[in-house]
């Protein structure tokens, strides 16, 4: 099931196939009902269908809200991390040696590793390598600032320590945001209600109808796939843009090129 939740296109196809099969089962079960031609029986079936469909729509709306809020949180954390790294970079240039000369290059590499870690263009192995390198750079940056703080306790060092601490904290927040997915219990309940709705819709049909068969199935499949897409941090069609970090990376590398450019 986790594979389907991480691949919305496959989830859409699987949902359509399963719901169509359940709809067909419901349609065939109607032929076994003894009172299928009575109006009171048909009224009860339709009321049951409407009640289940209402509950399904409410749950879909709730799940959509959860997915959108998590998606927005991930987008905000990208901007926050870019701002934090940019602040740490500027404050590093105010420090004494060796921080002033070594830290900017490390922060530039750190930005690139963050893009590789959370981007969707890399495979799992590359992302794991980027995560390990990010941790190594954090350790190097913290070791250097710890040594500086022990030697000289000044306000300039203190504000750099705070900026670097914010960078490290945002790493934990971004990792937690990636792992913060819609609970599996909600997906199970969605699957159950979708199946029941499709079953009752098929059970309540007097005659086969393409419109009545495919439209409800497609609506549910599209909604479920969209929720999964928004909730999928590493794959899918809707991805959190890394534009803030990419712009910061380009700016820092331009500054590096400007520093290395010989004076005329």
C-alpha cells in the first residue's frame, strides 16, 4: 500500500480498477435481491448510498485539508532554511579567521547538499549521500564555531552561533516534515468508504449506465490520487519547489566567482 501512496499515478489506476470491480459486484448482487422492484426497497438503498457518500466526501475533505497543510508547511520550511543559511553566511563573513575563510565555502556546499537531499531529481542513494554530507558539514561548522566561542566570547560570535543553530534546527524540522504523512488509518478508512460507496451505487442501479458507473469512480480516484500526490514528499507530480535554495546557491556561487576573479 505504501508503494501506491508514494506513486499517485499507480494509485489512480489501482483505485479505478478496484472500484469498478466492486461496482460490478454490487450490480450483480442486485439480481439476487428478492425485493429489488419495490419502491420502498429502492428508496432505502438510495438513502444508504447517499449517507455513505456524504461520509466519504467529508473524509476526503478532511484528508485534503491535512495534505494541503503539510504541503504548505514543507514549502515554508524551504524558504525558512534558505533565509537561515543566508543569514549564517553573512554573519560568517564577520567572524575572525579561520571561520571567515572556511565557513562560506562549507555553507555553499551545504546548500547544494540540501537541494540534492530534498529534490525529486535524484535517486534514493544520491539523497542518502547528500544527507550524510549535510550532517558532516553541520559537524564541521559547529566544531569551528565552538572553538571560536571558547577562545573569544563576543556578541559577533554569539549572533553567528545563533544563526548556525537555526540552520541545524531547520534541518530537523524539514526531515520531520517529510516524515509527517497522513496516518495510514485514514487511508484505510478512505478505502473502506470508497469501496462501500461503489458497492451500493452498483447495487442501486436498475440498468447499466456508463455515466453512473464511471463518473463516481473517476471522482473518487482523482480526489484520492490528488491527496496522495500532495502528501508525497519524494515522488509524484506535485512537488515542493526548491527555488529558494536554488536561488541562494546561485547567488553564493556567483559571490565565490567574484572573489576568485582577478582584479584588473
